C-alpha cells in the first residue's frame, strides 16, 4: 500500500530496545514517508532501516550538535517531514532531542510523537514493584560521592525509583543502595526484549553479592521499590511514649500526641494513659 505523504514537521519515532520485532507499524509508515531521518548513529539506524526494508537519507544529530546544524534541521522541518530516532528506544529519554523539540515548538513547527519501546517502562512492567508512583532519574553519577549524594536525596521518597545503569557500575550502585536505602526491595532488569533477558529481585546487598559473583553483561535498568513501612511500635514502646507525654500533658492530650505521632487509635491510648496514670 502507498504511504500517504506526510506534512512537514518533526516526527519523534520510538524504535526497538533490542528485539527488532517491536518496531510499530506506525513507526515504519512514518520512517518510510519522512524525507530525512536525524539519528545518533547512521550505522545503527541503517541496520533498522535495512530490517524494515526502507532506504531514507540519514543525518547524525545529537543535542551537542552545533547551533548551525540545529538551525539547518529546524529550517528543513518547515519544508519537509523530518524524523528523529535514537539508537534504541524513545528519543529524549536519556537520549538526544530535548533541545530540538523545544526549539521546534517555540517556532510553531508541528511536532508529532510516535510512541513505542522504552527500557524504563518495560522494566517497570516486569519488576513487580509498585508502578502507581515512580520517579525516573536517568543514569546515577559515576563518582562514588556524587552517587551517594543522589541516592541520599532520594532515599525517603515514598515511591519506586528507576535508574539506567551499566554493567561495570552495577555492583557499586547496589552497594551504595544497600548502605543508603537498605529497606527497599531492588530489581535489576537486564537485556530487556533480548535473548538473555533477566529480571532479578532481592535486597540491594543480596543483588550486590550475586553480581559480584556473576559480573553482568549488557544493558541494565535498576529499580528500587518504595521504602518499607516502619514496624508499628510494640506495647512496651507505646507505654514509654505515653509515660513521656504524661510527664508534660494531661491524659487526653498525651494520648492525642502519641496517636498522631505513630498513627495509632486515640481512644485506646487514652484508656491506657488513664491506667498508667492511676
Ligand atoms: N532512549 C532509551 C529508552 O527509551 O529506553 C534509553 C537510552 S539510554 C542512552 C541507554 C540505557 O537505557 C542503557 O544504558 C540501559 O540502562 C537502558 N536500556 C536500553 N535498552 C535496554 C535493554 N534492552 N535492557 C535494559 N536496559 C536497557
């Protein structure tokens, strides 16, 4: 079937993260109809185009391209349909494109996104960790101090944390997690959609031991579930908190303070405060 001509503008096209079968019908249609494909590496994108059986002009682009190169591309988008792809997955997600999209929008150039694979979402759907709230923080810094600082900033966030990671740095990141956020369940999602896909869960310390013994190959997403809820205080602890409060407050207020601080039932605490007082 003939592909209908495309309007000029910028087309952000997601491509597979490993399994070439994941390229969408719409991605193929758009890539076939674009007059130019801006890509990170013409050899990588060339392989994809070969796989889907099309030949289109390609040009290298990333966000560090010169202003002149970006201006040229923006000028072309006013005349012809230009696709942007990255080496794998969704452009702009830890990949180039942000500056191009921002500039195109500022100039009123139509921008269309053709969604598809991303390692971030694929890992979240696989890891069995809560997905109702998560934060994606790209790659962790490579230096120990900066990595520790980033993890400390995030340690108390009550949601799943998602990072992109590399094999050589995985164990150092897991060891830092074991130190800084020991209560979180961790998952390592590796080689997603590829032959040796793996998703392994455990504590950060267990996974650090495993990957020290079996150095990981390939591409990795590292996830940490929300911090585990603190254990509710036992009876002896509750009595201690109540006694402390009773030293300063009447029983009803002491019960109110302890109930609020520990999420406990105020009525039951009032009864106990009266017993302790009596
Ligand atoms: N734009 C891509 C996306 O949408 O997922 C991400 C590009 S980023 C430069 C590359 C990183 O993504 C890798 O280092 C790895 O952390 C993660 N990644 C990409 N493909 C992956 C795969 N098949 N399995 C696991 N992680 C992957």
